[in-house]
């Protein structure tokens, strides 16, 4: 086994290809999957059609309801589809099939069926993406019984999580960050290296403060930790990776140690996932907290286009640092 | 293909008569159960439409899949689901098809290829094409049938699914049950153009009209087109005209209906039409009567059994949600 | 002006009819609106077509995307539509048009347009409704910038809020409770009586504990207050009515007084709106809290059908009482 | 209706030529701006398709509405939006059509009835029928036109909207711009049946094919059917065949295209075809050249002005969200 440098898009592609080699029932469907440079510029499926053919790399019409619905039907009927809705924004066109069907079939049919499918829906602000191409909707799916939600931050996460997502019998919403598709990282080439869904990664050990985040914000939080360190604050950085279930053991342990928690999220802060973490920690770890839990997230506005407004909107490293320092002033 | 001159043809139709009667009995007795307050939710009855599900499923194999909608009791029985387990499901009892988790709108029996009724209109269609795609990928020699109401042909996923079925040349049959109503709305008023057949044909899909209250006619055409699908003929569309004799849902008082309409349509209902034909074709009235009696007895027994069955433990509410994250379901203490 | 007893369904109908009389640009669209006893058994539109005709009470095909999309287009084009999706469960078929269009049009077009529309989407567990007819999705829309979300608990709320919702230029998600359609209450017959969106109602004054809730849970919380009273606990019951914006002033004031907060919600607790309230109160009122904020809500499972499971699933008065008492044991 | 034997007919076509050239110049110069890193997002160019939006909008009034999609620059200019304000929008500058809030995919100019480009496919259709319904309700003598791509005709809302338009007899024109691609996918491969015209006809909607690269042909038929709509003829459908000469989006390298395809289609592009006709019909080459020159100058000036314009204050991000709840937007401090 060795580590190889690749982009996150390539890491997911490798993970998918390995699983497709391992299991002939794994297949993928979505718009523009079969063409070089198709759909997005990240080439997430480049070359796969040559290896696996057009029955397993299925280029679909623009039919979001059916991409999602067909994936559910195909999962119930004994295969393991990976449906790519390309962006969470377009995923809104298929909420019904995901929430009313995929999430509930096992339950409402009394366990007769399983729905082993993965839905790829990229999140995050994409430069100039504006209101309809930059949304992060993980909170909706975390709120939905029956769904698993993961959001990789690194290339290694990306590969390990797509593999685990494909192997589980639960429906998994797999939320990549558009801005990270081309970010490079070290990835294992061992097809047996998986990342357990539900297991967070501690990116940096620290003693004064825990910062919990996911997706791109985990990387910014890591940057923030460097700066905080130089100011004498030792921050422990936790990359959740899996949002539902989330790794309460790891976080409780960290917060018990540091006594301070900041949740950094890119999505809208109001009723975002950070609220759940904050409420949960208050409920379960109140005695360990030196100060109340802080959150940082996007304002409750659509995503603006123009650069100065986009910058105003964004959660940045600087803003994370500023918020983190608040935990050390009164109370 | 059905050979309606073969000597066993009346026997074949008698089998279908039995199924139709079983469905009718189920619906009538389910209504009694509902009126008696035994059914936790509401029910959508298939009365008057039995010929369609019956004759279509008579041409399917156990290994074939069907996907149904909110009006699914008839489809389930026709595909071979156990009426007693279904009745238990309606009453939310142990032994129900979904263990009491689903109720009337979520009856499924995967062991006979009945992949589920559905509470959201048109979702059976998109899932149906996916199921057909899975059969192709798995190289299984079976087909999928999806039942869809006339009102539902105005939802977008209906069209997406037809297009999808055609471009991937899937082994799938779409059956549109046109009972002239969508809930309280006359579908004619909200459906533009010549109707479902023309819409299917616009995708290049072979589409057929049939009198959905004539079980023999449905059988004949279903037999033909299902054979065609099995032989690689690709998706086909069957538009069956019928009438929803009962209200939309068990609570419906049908105030929106023109007077006399229901009565007029009772005259055309499929079961007595079938009985008439059987009697003209050598089946004795006694046999018909005993078929009826045993159907009603079977369903009455089913209801008795369902009433006698215990309720499931409430804590089963936490079972079968998902594999991952089970620790964090947030059970009430 | 006098008070009249009527069901909540009738109260909304009256409110709608008054607004339609006042403003010829107000109209309604949805499935089965024009028939007696149509669609649901609550007769929410009974008789309106006779008064207003079929251009203003529009019976639509089963086309959720277009019901929602057409309402947005019609709002932008100078009318004030009330689109009824009947249940939040079916509303899932039209999330895109609501979230990607209605919520964003004013913003992404730089203020050129307004989207004055109301979307009715009933929430709540309906007896035997099971997985696809009993969902409460208010948290999704609270998380969506650009949307206003209201959820009446009483007939009076229902009428006052529908009128305010119709008059505002913002898109409003109006979430009735299916179980309350036939619940009766006192309603003003004065067409000028509105309920301000953003203003909570204090249903019961109390000094030991604040219970914040909305929709049917506000009524159960009121019952709980009676029982708690007999056990010597004085609970202040706040019926939020408006979920976004929510009345922070009233709640902060109440919690400052009582020092204890329980949020009672019928929806899934994980990542539900209660999490936001809990996190917000921790952030803003930490100094006033005698103990950490508690939440009660549904477990993270689909809604089961069978009565014993449904009862296990439900948030009940008994469970609210039990949870409320927890705030008086050791923090 | 257009009278193409009238003496002012060449002048009419010259006007359209001017509009097409302005659109072409806009798209080319926007691409330069994109390549120079001046555009915050990405752009979808209308190059090769200018005749459609131009000729259709030439038959519309300022009070008519159009709804566009992601490829909306041409529609906006044709409907009368100001190119300088549009260029400012692309650059996210003060004075942009949406004040810099929207960018290329959200250009709108309500003052000329351009109700917006759109980043989500097919949503313009459902909003379009609603806008038409509003016009009827308000008793306004105007119509709605919706532009939709060929790939988008496979989304469900497309069908729902056609059905909807028919049953309410709305004053609406659907224009399908068939440029043979949906992003990197050849739409032929994912579109079953004879195509968009057959699909529209299945709803009983009058539907027409037209050579979308022939501005005169588009004008002629648009004129006819728009008059028809104004006269209460109900919804109509126009299927315009064209070709997307550029990549799907500004970043697209078009690796999926057969070699030579683009070049072959350049020969058929609408602007030079129109120029040829104009020259044959009495317009001097000098006039054509000066038209071209002034179009490019206008757009170059627009880009210069956009570059020179200031960026908006970042704090405007908090403006125009909604009226209620403005206190709680959660501004970053
Ligand atoms: C997406 C969706 N919209 C609305 C409903 C409510 N609803 C249930 S059945 C029904 C009418 C269906 O009519 P049709 O398709 O003709 O089937 P039928 O009931 O006549 O068998 C409606 C509107 C629903 N269940 N799902
Ligand atoms: C609902 C939705 N799905 C997918 C996309 C991504 N997307 C943007 S444009 C496009 C192709 C559209 O093709 P077509 O309708 O033919 O229009 P064209 O680009 O050719 O003008 C796709 C898939 C989107 N914006 N919205
Ligand atoms: Mg019907
Ligand atoms: Mg195209």
C-alpha cells in the first residue's frame, strides 16, 4: 500500500471504480457522466464508461426526479446505484424521491427492503455561483430519519467515504464541496482502506478549545488553528466527515478536555446543523463547558454574486479566528 | 399469449373471477372495518376497477415486479399477496405485510414481487423504471409493471419515466387506470389533449386503449403486450378505462358527483359482467355462487384473524430505521 | 366586532375570503379546491368558488411543481397567489420552486421583483397517516433565506396569520396542523384584525419555567401547564405562531424571568427548529439560565402506522410534563 | 403579421441583424472578459442561436413578458435590456441589472418585461404559465414567452406546464431552442420519440418546426403565432432548430464533440446568413459593416464602463432579502 497524490474528484472516482470492480451491482447514473469534461469541469467520471460500459455508467436525460426515483427503485431491486445530482441546488428537484421514498422504504415496508444507494450532491459556495449554485443543504437531510449524511474535507476522506457509502445498505447523501473537487491530497491506493461512517477525524490536537466542522470549513478551521496557536490558544480541530450519524464520542471527549466548543459551518447558521451540535452539547456536556457553545455560519441571505458581497457572505478563516477568541472573553 | 378459443379458457377466466371477487370482498370488508373504527388510517378502494389489476397480474410471473400507488389493495391481491396479512396491516397488527409500520398506503409484499403501494403520486413510476434497469443490469428474465391513475398522468415524473423507459429500452409495462376522477376532480377538466395514449405515443411508446371493466379484453391485450415486452419489445403502455365506484377515500362523501353517475356505472362493473360471460360459457351459477361465498368467507376470516391478532409492541417504532446511527434515534424514555 | 366559534379550517377560509374581497389580485390554486369536501375532509375552500369564480379559485391538475412555480410566476407578475400543496409531504415535490425561486427572486434580481405569495402546507401527525402523510418540515424552510414561516395553533391564529401572510410582500410558508383543521375556537369577525407575523402569544403567564412551542404542541403545552401547576410548577406557555422570524423579544423576556426553557416540538428533534432556539438562547441568554435548555421532539424515525407505535412516536402532554420536570432536578 | 413583401421588410430584417450582432458582440466580449478573469462566475453563450431570441422578441411588445434560462444574454438583449447594465452585472458592478447580486445566470430587467434568466432548468416554464395566469387575472393585454432548451424538454415540469397552459387557455408561447446539446450530452440520445413538437401536440397544443438559424423564417412564424395568441388562440409551441457553436459554459473544452462538427455548423450560423440576404436585398455592404462596427463598439464601451464602475459595498449582501425578520439575518460582524 502506498499514498498517492490526487484531486478529491479523482479520489472519489478511484473509490467508485474500485467498488465497481469489486461488485458488479454497483453502478452510477446522472447527467453528463459519460463524457470527458462533462457536466462539471472536475471530470469526476472521466474514463469510467470505457471500463464499465454504458449500462453501469449511465448518462441520463435532464430528469432529476427520475434520476433519484430510478436509483431508489434500482436499489430496492437488488443493485447499488450511485446517483449524481451534481449540485445540492439541483437536488432540490428530487427531495421527494429522496425523503419520501429512499429514506422511508425500509421502515414503512417493515424491513422487507433495503435501499443501498448513494446520492452525490455537491455543496458549498462556488466562486460566482450565486444564489442557485452555491447552497449547502446538509441540515435538511440530517433532519430526515432514514438518511445517512457524509461530507468529506480531504481527498482521503472523499475516497474512504464513497467506498463506505457504497457498501452500506442505508441510503447515503454524499456531499462533496465544489471548491474542493480540484484540491489535491494524499490518498491510499489500497482498495480495502475505508473510512467508517460515523467516525470523525481529529485533524489537530489541542487543549483550550474544540472547533468542530466539516467539509471545506474543516480546512479553514485548521488554518485558524495555526493562527490561534501563535496567539497562545491551542485549538483541537475535529473534521466530522460524517454528519449523520455524527461522532458524539469523539466530540464529547474533546469538549470534556477543552471545555470550549465552536462549531464552524459554511451553510446558513439559522437552523443549520451547528444548532443541533450546540443544543446537544448543552444537553449532554453542560457540566464540562467553561463557556457556552458558539456557532459560526452563513447569514440568512441567499448567496450573492458580486465578489465584495460574496466575501461579506462567506465564512472565512479570519472570521473563525475572531469567533474562536470570543470563547476566551467573558463569560 | 392467451388463446381464447382453447378449451381451458373459461377456467382461466374463472380464476380471474375468483381474484376479482377476492379483491371486491377485501374492499367491502375493509370498509366495514374502517367504519367500525378498526383501521388507524384511511383506505382507498379499488371497487369497480378489479378487472385491470387482476388481468394484468394474471399475465405476470411471481418473479416479475409491480409498483402500485395509493389504491393498491387490488394490485397486491392480484399479484399474490396474502389478504390476511394485508388485513392485519390495515389494522396495524402483528403479522401485517409491513408489520403494522405502513398501513393501507404502504402495503408491500416483496416475496411475490409486489414492491409497494405508495402515498406519493407518480413515485411508483420513477422507481419502476429504476427497478427495470436493475433487472437488466442483473440479467434477470423478468419485467416490471407500474400502475398509475389518470390524475397522476399530469405529474411531471410520469413523463420523465416514459422517456426514460424508452431511451434505455426497459422491460416495463405502464398501466394507466383511468377511473375518470382524481380525488374530487374530474380528470377530463385538468387533462389537455387526447389523453394518456397520445402522451405515451409522443415518446414513441406503443400504447393501447382497453375497456378496463372487461376482464377478458384486458387479459387479451395484457397477454399480448407482456409477451412482447418479454421478447425484448421494450416499454408498452396500456390505458384502461374504468370508473371509481366508491369515494376517493374512505371518508369521502362524494358530494361533487353528478346524481345517478355512480348508479349508471354500477351497471358496467366488471365482476357481474364477467359472471354473465362465465355463465354463458359453461360455468354454472352454483360455481359462481360458491366462488363468491368462499371469497367473502376468506376475507371475513382474515378480518377475524386480524382482529384477534395482537398489536405490535410500540417500541418496534425504533426498528428498521437504518443500520448506521441507530444509537442516536432519540427514543422517548 | 364580535367573536365567533369556528373550526380552524373555516377560520382560514374566512380569512382568505376577506382578503379576496379586499383585493382582487388575491387568488388561490391547488388540487381539489373547487369541490365540496374536495381533497381533504376539512372543506378549507367550501363555497369560495361560488363567490369568486374559477379564475380565482383554481382547481389544478396534480402538478405540484407547477402549482408552486405558477404561484411564483403569478406573484412576480403582480398578483398575490395562495398556493395550497395540501400537505408538507407533497410539498416535497415542489421544494425547488419554493426554495430556488420564491425565496431568492427578490434578492438575485437585486430587488426588482417581490414574491408576495402564500404556500399552504399542512404539517403534523395525522392519526394513521404513516410515513408519507404526517411529516413536519418547518425546519427546512426556517433554514432557507428569503422565506417566512408561520404555524398557527388556534383558530384565531389561523385567521389572523393567513391574512397577514397574504398582505406581506414576502413569500410565506403557512403550515397548518392537519389535526387542528376541525378544532374549534373563537375568531374575530372584524376583517381588520390581523396577527403580526413575528409576534408570539403568551398563552399562560408563569414564573418557574418557559415552554416555547408552536402549532399543536402549543395546545399540549398548555395542558401540561395545568398539570405542572397542580404540582407546584408555574409554567409560562409561549405559542410562537411565527417561526421565522421568531419573537426573540418575548422569549428572551420570558426566559430572563423564569431562567428555564423547554422547547416542545412535534417534528423530528434532531436538527429541528428547537435546536436553533436552544442554541440561540445559550448564546444570548446564558447568564439568565438556571439550567441548560431542554428540547422535546419526535425521534429520528419515520412516522409509523400502527397505533401503539404511533403513540410511542408522538410527543404527548405526558412526555412534555416529564421533560419539564427535568429542568428542576440537578442541572 | 409580418409582410415580407412590404417595402420596409429589408429594413425590418436589418433591425434584427443589428440585434443579432449586438448579441454576438456581447457574447464574444463577455468571453474576453471571462478569460481576463473579470467575471466572477461563468457564462453560457448564445453564439449561433441569436436569430431565435431576436426574431421572437421582435414580435413582442415591451409589456409582454419573457422568461429565460441559463443561456439568457441573447433573450435579454433582444427584449431590450441594456447591454451595459448586463455587462456590469457580469462583472458584479454597481449599475448591473441586478445590482451585482445575480450575475450572468440571473440577469433580469423587469422594466422591459424580461422576468429573468434562471439557473435551474425548467423553472422558467412553470413560472411562465403562472405569469400568464396573472395577466389574465389582471386583464392585461399582453402575452408571455418562455425559452427552453432541448435538453430541458426531458424534465417533468416542461410537461406539466404545457398541460397547464392548455387547460387554462393561457396567452403563452413556448420556444424550444434545439441546439442539439445539453451540456456535454447529445440530446438525441436521451430524448425518446419524434421530439418536442410531437410532445407538445400530445397536449393538443399547436406546434411548429422552424429553422432557428434563419431569422426571417423565425420572424415569419413567430409573427403569425404571436398574433394568434394575442387573438385568444391559446398556447403555441415553436421548435427552433439551431446549434450551440460554443461550449456549454465558458470553461467547457468540448472534448466530447465529433471533429469538424463545430466548423460545419459555423457555415450555417444565422448572422452571416442574414447578412447575405440583406446584401442581396438592397442593403449595402457598407451598412452591414458599420452595423457590425457599432455593435462591437457599443459592447466594448459597455465593457469599459463596467470595468470602470465601482464594486458595490459588500454590506449590500444584506439588502433585499425579505421584509420580515430583517433584524435577524445574522450579519457577520
Ligand atoms: C404528489 C401527491 N399529490 C397529491 C396527493 C393527494 N392525492 C392522493 S390520491 C389523489 C388523486 C389521484 O388520482 P388518480 O391518479 O386518478 O388515482 P385514483 O385515486 O383515481 O386511483 C390525490 C390528489 C398525493 N398523494 N401525492
Ligand atoms: C434542474 C437542473 N438540472 C441540471 C442543471 C445543470 N445544467 C445547466 S445547463 C444544462 C444543460 C441544458 O441543456 P438545454 O436545455 O439543451 O439548454 P442549452 O444549454 O443547450 O441551451 C444542465 C444539465 C441545472 N442548471 N438545473
Ligand atoms: Mg383516477
Ligand atoms: Mg440544448
